[in-house]
């Protein structure tokens, strides 16, 4: 039981660090988009474009990691 609690606590801590890193990257990417496309700042189209771009990247990374873990388990 103690081992499971430690494992879950470690998972929560790792998730918190992941959230902090994600927020930092979010701010950096938003700043880059505002720098590259200064006219599109804070427009609805720019926000949806940013959301779509991030979604595509996250899905691609998730699929890659899923296949990587699947291949590693089969070996």
C-alpha cells in the first residue's frame, strides 16, 4: 500500500512539473506567433489557429509515443 501511494504521489508531482513546463511553452509559442504575425495578435482567428496548431502537434507526439511504448513492450 505504501509503495502505491509513493508511486501515485510521484505521478502527481511529475504531472505538476509537466503542467508548469506546458504553460511555459504555451507562453513562448504565443509570443513567437505574435512576433511573426504582429497584425494577427489577439484576434479570434489567431487564437483558433494557435489552438489547431498545438492540437496537431500534441496528437502527433502522442501517437509517436504510443507506438514507441508499444514497440518497446513487444520486445
